């Protein structure tokens, strides 16, 4: 996708910060556990070492004293990390200190640092990076914080919400500052709110607006002058779209995250189900990420077309490397040289194609085994309110029950189907919910998942006299785009976020559903799609006249979307698609990425005892390691040099007379030596008697 990668932006910020400190001098880079993850995610260690950095150390670990070397600290603004820093300053571990925080240091910690005489004497440079976020893709950012969901929606966490939203707002501001954007802000305002968290987006938007205004007040060069139209920040939460985390999505990225056992941590890995011999030969997971050009090219492609495209590309890849093809001609020295020169690149490409062909085949096998085509056909009608002919669906209840009774349908898929039917009906009678659970033969605890959806704004229960109609898609229906195909039949649903973005780009997004934080200032820009206001107009009084829709050559407007409570891979795909359709740079930011299984588990946890959630706020506060405060042991004395055996040599006598040493007479020594002489004489006589010597033969 065209546009500026947030990975490159964060990488440049970090490298330029290191390069700008102590130019020309050798230095040590000090990180903590959190900042190391930030740096390692976007910067290669070799790139850092090329900036006159001799070593990269971690502040919590044992490190040698290095008083002749300057140190650059890139640290997380946490109390125990500040303790580690103060311990280093107390010992004067390094010559001079260049201090960089990844985000704003809390006021109490800043005051503590300001009062320290050691800090005033040793810190020669201090700055702020604003990089407290994790770019996952070129236009996808996460905070790696799955605990955000229970913190925002669990009833027992109400007192944690304000502090948590301030932390989220600070990270959103960091993204805006990194991108050089001072955006207008719009937030999701549910039309008919029925849950406590309905005000979440409005409060979060105001926190962000306050912090952005404060940053611009104290940083007069923000935002930088740019020909781009002024950016937009859209803040929504998981209640915007309750269908998206539940549907089976059949584009490559979403499907493999839903169906395959990926290892999704700081990086994403997958180990293909190979034979035992192959696994013994190469027993390691393979990384899937931005460095994988095949993954980047095809991750949003529908699985129906993916396998054919992979086979076609692999054949083209083999044709580009004919030296590795089997040939009957004998190998020559030149051909062997060509093979060896291209071997690393060929092997890397071969492994990449092998990985994706295996992942595609594994996903399609699961698709067949779990009868997902039958499930998806019903899901699409429930989510869109339309059948494959874009008409009102009929007999959906019978279709749902038939699938729930089918032994081939797995239990998690049955639960997802029940929830989608409930959302489609906008609530069910309690007895009907129990009947559906009985048909599905689901355990009783799964009903907790269903009823907990009320905390996200869903209507779960209906009464007999409830005359509410079947729920309609709040952002309108999709009309048929030509005759239906197999792909469109299983992929008719569009995430609500895609419709929101499209309506904004057309200047038609409802101001009541997505109001501005500053309506008197920003509404006019928002209704024009914000294509006509440049960043320069924020600091100059010159008017900016209306222009036509920007072309591909003109600077692209940047739109930042924050989804509180987690985002789905279908929503990520939607952002890329709207970016391409409307010539925008759209960045999706969220606390964490949701898969259907994770979403169901987190919704189910909204009714468990908070103590079982293991929230970071409930854990013991981390402390600086004790070894940082231990006194340095004095250096051990150098080992004594071995002395020559002068005394022993003085006691040696070439004459064999030990009776005097240095002219002194030792009677004990004389008597002892006399006994030895007598013993030797007796031994000689005995040997003569035994005829050991001089015996005749």
C-alpha cells in the first residue's frame, strides 16, 4: 500500500535521537525491558551500533562500571525505572548521561528527578520521544494491552477507567506527534445507548483533545508545516460493531488467525504441520510479518483466489532461478558458481512460498472439516439482514437450529452462531436462549458470554410484549453489486468501520453519531471531508480556498482511527481498502488485535471475579533490582608473586653432610642421619645373605 509507514516513522525517530546525542563520541545505549521491546520492534541492532554505540545494555541487569564512557538512556517513564536510573547516577556509573523518555514522565517522578543534585550534575541532555506504541504493520498500531478490554468494560473496574483512559490518551497523542498531525477529533456516540460504557468514547476524545492542546501549547513547532490536508482522529469502541469479532472472515490474514494455531506475541509465528522427518530437520516456528513480501502482498486477498495466485507466483519464482531447476546437462564450474551465488536468496524465497502454501492448505482443510461454508452462509444473512440476493432472509431460525444440531459443527462455532442470531433479533426471550443452548449442547457457563454482551450495548433479553423490530445495520444496507458470486455469498458483510470511513471521505458522516470535540471550529472541515485545510493554516492567518478532490500526486490526508477494546483483522483490512479507494493514509490503532476465540473469552471474563483477571493494576508494583543498590565490593588485591625458595636452597649441601647449616650444629639432625646410615648397612648385609648380588648361576 502506498503511503508513509508508521514503522519507518518510529524507526527514524529512534535512530535520529541516538544520532543527535553526543555526536562523534562513543557511547553506551541503556534500555529497560519496555523500551527494549519498542526499539527491537522497529530497529536492527546493527543500525544502532553504527551510530558510535559500543554496547546495548539493559538497566535492570548487572552492568560493569564505565566511567570513561557516555551513556544514552532510552527509558520508560515508570517509578521503578527511575529508581534504576537514580542508582546509576548515585554510583556515577558513566561519565555523562543523555536521558530520553519514551513518553511523558509523570509530574511526581519529574519533580523527584529535578530535586536530585546528582541528576543536575550528570544529565547533560533530556528529551521526549513520544513513541510509546507498537507498529505491527505499516498502517496498524497496537499497544499490546489485552487487559484494556476488561479494564474498560468489567463492572468491578470502574474506578480504574479514568486513569486507564488518560494512559490511552497519552499514547494516542504520541501517535499524532510522531505523524506530525494536530487532527480534528470525532468520536462514536451511540444513537440509543443502553449500557454504562456508552460514554467511553466521548470522555476519551476529550482527554485526547486536552493533551493535544497542551502539547501544542508548550511545543510551538507542533504541528510542523506541511502541504497535507489537516488530519482526522476518529475514536470508537468495540460496541460500534458487535458482529465483526464473531463472523468467519475468509481473507487470508483474518482466516489464518481464526483457524490456525499461530503464536501471536511480540511477533507472529507459525509452524506448518510437516512430517516427522521434516520437523526433526527444522524444528522452529517461521515468522510472519512486514519483512515477508508474500504475506504483505496477499494478506487481504480472499482465500478463494489465494491458492491459485501462490502457485502462479511460485512458478514464476522458479522460472527466475533456472540454475536451481533439475537438468540432465552436467554441471559446469560456472553453473555451480551461479547456483552458490543465488542460493541464500533462493532458499529464503523457497521457504517463504513453502510456508504460505502450507498455511493456505492447512486453513482450507479446517474450512472443509468444520463445514464453514454452511455456517458462513447463515452468518452473512444474520450480520447483513439480507440473503444472497440482497433480500430479506427467510427461515433463519430453522437454519440456525439445523446447524446447532449438526454434530460436525464445533462447539465454539455454535456459540458464535447463537450470539449472531441474538444480535440479529436484537434480543431473545430467556426461554428461547435456553432452547438454543440446549440444541447446541453447550455448557452452562457459555450463557455468561451471551448475557455479558449487555455490557457492550447489546440487547440480550426480550419480553413477550416487546414490539421492537429486528435490528437494522446502523450505517445502512449494502445494495447488490451485480450478480452474486461464491465469494460475495460468503463475504457480503462489511465492518461498520469501513462504512464510517467511506461516509467521512464523502463528507456524509452523521454529526450526531460522530460529533466533533470542537464542533464550532472543526465541523466545517469535517463536512468537507477535511480535504481543504492544510496543517499550515493552524499557525497562519492566510485563508485556504476550496480545491477539487486531491489526485494521486497530491499529499494524502492522514486519518487515525482508534478502536478501544480491541480491533479485528477485518477492520484492519477495511482501513487499507478505504485508503486505496479514497487516496488517504488511514492508520488503525488499538489496544490489541482480537480473534474470535480471544473475544469470546474476554467477554466471558466480564462476569468473573476481578481477582482472577490478573490485571496489571492488581499485581505487585515492580521494583528496581536489589543488586543496583549494593555497594561495590573493593577490588581484590592482586595475587602475590611466587617467591624463590631461598631458604630451602640454603639448606641443601653438596657434601652430603647435614650436620651443620650456616655453621650451626643440629644434634637432632645428626642422630637422625646416623640411624639412616645404620639402617642402610643392615639392609646391604641382608641382601648379600639372600645372594641378590654376585649370585652364581
